[in-house]
C-alpha cells in the first residue's frame, strides 16, 4: 500500500470514527466514500486534493450526522417496549412486597421467573438499541 | 439571512431535484454532485454528507435502486449507479405538480404584495 493510499485510508477511518450512526449505516457510508475516493484518484487527484475537496473528517461526518439523525424517525417498538418494561418492573416490586410485609404471600415461582425474564429481555433490548444508536456494537 | 433562506428552500426541494436527475439518466454519487454543481446555479454545490443521505432515503423508500456497474475503462473501479423505479418516477411527477402549484401560488402572492392588489 502506497503512502497516498494509507493517508486516504486513515482519512476514511477518521470519518467513520466521527459518525454517530448505527454500524450498518457507517458501513454504507464508508463503502460509498471509498468508491468516490477511488474514482477521484482515477481522475488524477492526489490525496491532499481529495481531502481538500471533501473537507476534514469531522466536517464530513458532522454533515452525515446532522442529515441522518434529523431525518431518522423513532422506532415504532420503542413505546411498546417501554410499556412492557414498566409493567415488568412494577410486577417485580409487587412480588417483593412480602419481604417488608410478612402478612402478604409471595406469588408462585413461575410468575416471578416469567416476570424476571420479561424484565431482563426488555432491559437488554433497550441497552442494545442505545449502544447501536451510539454506534458501539454491531446489529 | 439570504443564505439561510436559500438553504431552507434547498432542503425542501433536494429530494425532488435528485430524483429528477436520476429519472433523467442512471448516474452515480459523484456524477450527481458534478451535475448539481454544473446545473444548480450555485445553489446546489453539495458535499457528500448532504447528497448521500438523500440517496439513502430515496433508496430505502423504494424510489431509486442501486447496482454496481463496471466502467468501460480498463482497471477502473466499478461504480454504484442509481436508477429510478416506477414508484420513483410517479413520485417525481407528484413532487413536480406540487412544486408548480406552490411556486405559482408564491409568485401570485408576491406579485399582489408588490402591486398592492392584495391585502397581506
């Protein structure tokens, strides 16, 4: 790999690092920018000229972030998921009430297990979506 | 102030303009940037970060489709060409109709204001 290619590779990686978008979108952008850079190189432009034309990695990434975050609509499952999480959390609190009030009895074990599963599942999904939004993990 | 006004209008019509150019001829990302610069009268000198999100939006909505095509030149890398779908052509016609009505209305309103015919 030549110095020019290394410089452009670092440039595209710099853009990717500054993108605050899901990994799938980052990969799409990376691919398209790499193709465009290749085309500009075929037209005889140097790495410096390409970078000067496209802008600094932060400038390029900021434009994508601004355009794509502003145009994104919230996922339809978000409200449903929040509701299920809320019910499961409330259920857990009710299940634990006998700890403070000996007059009450604990619900059957299978109800507690089911509730714990739902709670863990929704919490896991919420965390995953949050991390995907920040581009930390793969979908 | 003038630049901000132009930016707002540009944002509103960008999907229509990009769709129009793709309906006209299959093209690739950088080709579109060049066409917009050549034909946009200085209003459509876009950067990659503005154009590609429009292309992604149009493609995800099924209005355009992309396909990799090898260039005729030897050793040249393949390019991702965008073409308009039937839904895309129909949507463009709809956008065009709305834009004609909208711009005619704005023209009428401004003419009324300038000649003092209407009450604004």
